[in-house]
């Protein structure tokens, strides 16, 4: 299987399971490759780890929830796989450079 096919399989699995507790081992098992091979392919093609990709995708989904729902920020954080609003806020600020509260208030949609 080519790197593109491996990556397509991995990304499709991630997208289908964003709201589940998944990690690199789950992605590798689903694609039928070893932990180490999946790490090499994913990083070589996308330039980031599987964990980083999953985290960013969850944060982008959370950003949509902040704009398009009235759900509490703590609920969005928990739904996004974070154990606290503080951890969610730190990760969110790292990607979007503003807090979830400011993001929601300003109606940003990056």
C-alpha cells in the first residue's frame, strides 16, 4: 500500500472517530500497520504526529461549536477530549492565539 493510501485510511479513521478516545495505536491497528511505521508515514507526509493531528482536528471542531452552539465551554472541552477547561484553554490558545471565550465573543471562524 502506498503512503497516500495508508494516510487516507488513517485520516478517514481519525475523522470517523474524533469524538472517541483514540490514539496512534488505534490508528495503526485500523490501517494494518505497526505503531512505528504509522508514525514514520504520518510524520513524513503531514509533518506532524498522529496525536498532534488528532488534537488539532478536535480543536477545530471545538472552534465550530464555540461559534455555532450555545454549549458551555467546559462541555465543549469535555466533548473534545480534554479533562478540564484549563487544559482546553491552553491548547486552544496555542492553536488560535486567543482564548475560547474571546474566540466565541468575537465570532471568529478561522
